[in-house]
């Protein structure tokens, strides 16, 4: 009898242990609280979001934008929508001025991409641009830029700055004026890819994953629109002579054309170079030089 009782107790303890293991360790139903979900803390948003023209604040006093985790679309508050409405109204009253939207990304987000955008900063800026386009602002008036943070602080993820829409020299002949520079446009029909694809002083093209996806889309696009042309413009930093950089930019543009042809893109190509003439960043820093060392693809 004692043996039977001892066996039953052992079986009962084993059954309890198995039940505990299944419910708590496998199904995770014994946790005191659910797994943490990274949420935007509305109370931590500062009210210093604004539009700047140089050092002058044009529109200000609104809550900062915020993004959930690594999302590229913002979690909008009433204050955010009021700011975007005010910004759109200001742009409509100032049709001769443009806007640069700079999106930031965390140190831990380096290497993360979204769509055709090479980093999450550009993707976040593009989502804000779309919100302004939805409010009636022409996409061509809104340029994009990006900023990599030195840490995980993303309390100021988006910055807004007025930019002049001025004529520039057409790099195809060096004489004729052209429309406002689209070096920071970042749209499907006017796209930039940064120095990540080119080493300094090199015309060897090393396409990254975002460019490969873009190339596949170009292949489909030109199969549907054979009458369109594709202008490829190479850009450089300013570390060599101007004449050398003009030639280097042309070689980079030609390298991109050869890659696209190998991928099966059938289009009428035009090759151009701006060399160092159209910088979008400071040539005194490596980050700035990498931004300037780029290639632009424009569908005409």
C-alpha cells in the first residue's frame, strides 16, 4: 500500500512539473506582465518642433514628432497635425521657397532600409513629405536629407528648414541655367543613391540592396513606358581638382548605366556629370563627402 501511495505522489509531482513547464515556460502564461512593447511616451515630447529659415524660427511651439520603435510613419498628435497644416499654409503663401525635411535614425538602426530608401532617416522624412503632399504641396518643392544619431536618442526625429529654389548650372554643357537642384529629391522618377555605392576616388559601382530593388522597378517601368528617357548624373566630393571630378562623375554615371543594362533595363540613357559642383553636404567631413559622392537617376 505504501508503495502505491509513494508512486501516486511521485506521479502527481511529475504531472505538476510538466504542467508548469508547458504553461509557464512554453506558453509563457505565468509572466507577471506581458512582454514590453516599445511605445511613444507622449509626456516626453518637447514643444520645440518648428520651421527654421537659417537661424530664424518661422513657425514654432509644436510638439515633436515621434515614431514607434523602428517605424517610418509617425505617431501623430493633434499638435503635430496643427503644425503640418500651418506648414502647408505657409508654403502656399511662399511659392518661391522650398523645404528640406531631414529625418534621423538611431545608431542601432544603421544598415536598416525601407523601400528604395537607403536608411530609415530618409524613409521617415519621405513619410512626412507625403503628409505635406496630401495637404496640397507639390512633391518637387520638398527635398529630403538624413542624419545619423550618435546614440539611441530620437527625441527630435524630423527637422524642417526653408531652402531657396534657385537656378543652377546645367552640368550637361556648363552654360545653360536649369531648374532647382533635385539632388535631394528622392522620388522614384528622381532618385539619389549615396556614396555607399562608390569608394572615394573610385568609379567601381557596388550596388546595395536598395539600388537592386530600384533597378528591378526601372526594368518594369521602361517596359511599360519605352518613350521615356533615363538621365544618370554622377557626383563627387571636392577632394580632387574640378576637371578630374567632372570626369570621375561621368565614369560613375557610365558604370551605373552598364549595371542597369546588365540587369535588363531597356531605356534611352543619357549620361551626365556634375562633378563637385552640386554638393548637398559639407565636404569637410567624411559623412558629408559620402552624401556628395552620389549618383542621381532622373526619368524624363
